[in-house]
C-alpha cells in the first residue's frame, strides 16, 4: 500500500515506529522529519533548521523522543513527539553520522563513516567516541544485540563487528569479498544478527558465537540495503536496485514482494505498530507490506 511521503524529491529514507504509535521517517533531501499517524493515515512534517542537514537513519530513544543522524552537517538530532527539536554537534569534523540505535545502557549509539568511529550520546547530549582499529572501514548501520553489545557493519572492510559498551571490539570477516554490508538488525529471540550485503546481492546472518551464513538473493543486482526482523524471526530486506521487498527465514526460505511504484528505491525498513512491515521509498512514498 503506497502512502504519500511528501514531495517526490524530498527523499523518504529512514523509518521507525515511534513511542506514540505513529511512524516517523526522514526526508533526506529536504531536511525534514515526517510523521504518519496510524490508522488514520494522516501526515505531518517538521522541517529542521538546516534544510541541507541530510537526516538519514532514525530510531526511538529511551527518553520517548526520536533520535536521528544528520549525515550532511555532522550532527545528531532529537525530536520529541510534539515536533520540538534540538541538535548536538559532534567533536569529529566531517564525521557524517549515519546509523543510530538505542543502546542497552540508556544512551544512543551511532556510526561515523567519515571518521571511522562509533559514537555514543546520552539523552542529555554528552558524547563519547570509540575509534575503530582499521582506517577506511566505513562503519554503516548499527543495532543493539540481545547480548548487551552493539553490532555494526563495516561496509568497506567486508566485516560485521561487535562492540561492548566499554569499547571492546570483535570483528567477524565475511566469507564474500566485496559484500559491502550495510543494514543490520538483531533477532531478539535467539541473539542472531541479520545484515544486508549490498555489494554481493545477499543477506547474511551471524550468530552470537560468530557463525556466519549467507543467503544469495535470486537477483544478484538487487542491491539489498536495510533489514528488519519480524516477530517470527524472519528477516525482511529492501532491494534498492530492483524495487522489491524480500523476506528470508532462518532456514533460507525466501519470498519476494514487488513494489508497484516506478523507480521505488526502497531504503529504510521497520516493523510497524499495525503488524505490517513499512518501508521508505526515496521516490517519494511510504509502502506497507504484509506477508503473503
């Protein structure tokens, strides 16, 4: 079910279920945070002070607000459910924050691809930085695991990494060279972590002990980007290159859903409060997908 996501050039990108039962999403090209009220289908839009800030990934915080990365002006943003916003500059210049998640310690954790760091910010705005041991690794998406650690993808290193809240890092190199992992999501049931291999046209799964399984998609040009785990433990994935949404079970069973929107460019993905999967289409819409 397509839904209007604002101006077609605004670029719906990241999407998440908010604490208020609505869907919140970023408009990367216009510096706006959007809200879709469910089930009414009513949109509201909240412009940021900097139209060229490039908001990307968005997540609910432990304080009941929405937190998001401002990739182009190197800041972390916060918006409450009334639309009031504040911003926090980062100490590393040109850090280009991208992925963000609520951590197990009551803080927000985020990736800094431009600085090869993982950042941490408290709900009061205090930041800490954790440099990565490898330069040019390009940390991308990040998620909190059931094991109390942070898991993130290193896009240019073909690695999925795990970091404790104390900053201790364990790396899991992927079997496929050029996999270029991006999206990542944890399964709260068994502690496994799913990730998208945009360069290899595959989805991967890594257990808490580091065992990796890769599932090639039927179309190698699919360009999988974001992943989300449903209540049954299956992984949903946006296929940016082919305008489709896929679902993979832990045993590798794959189903595919086309998006009936020309040049859809699906990016962000989230389980919605209505039990469906929602995705942000950079072409200018949100889409609702159900199994079957």
